[in-house]
C-alpha cells in the first residue's frame, strides 16, 4: 500500500462540494482536510502497490467537479 497526499485548489465556492464528492466517490481517499494557504483541501489517499499515481490523480481527483489544480506529494515511509 502506498500513501500520497494531494493538495487541491477548488473553483470559488466549490470546496465543500469537492470534499464531499471525494469522500463519497473515490474509495482511495481516506481523509480530506480543509487547509489554509495556496490550496483549499488536503486529501490523504491510499493506493495499491504498483498503482499508477499519475493516472489516479489525473483521472480520479482532477476530474472531480470543482477541482481547479492539484499538487501531489508521494510518501516513502510512515513512522506512526
């Protein structure tokens, strides 16, 4: 299992709708947090080993209605 974090910038007024859609429709999304700064949301996602991260982000996250931009962080190891 690999973990990625995706920062999401939303169209104006769409942040809560994007968050709800992500939690309801994208099974790999485990948590969605509203954040301050350049982006509106931070999504924690768990992907199967060997899954194509680029395809996941561009086809599942970026195509959610109201998503304007994303920034993805790939993790190496969890210390929890």
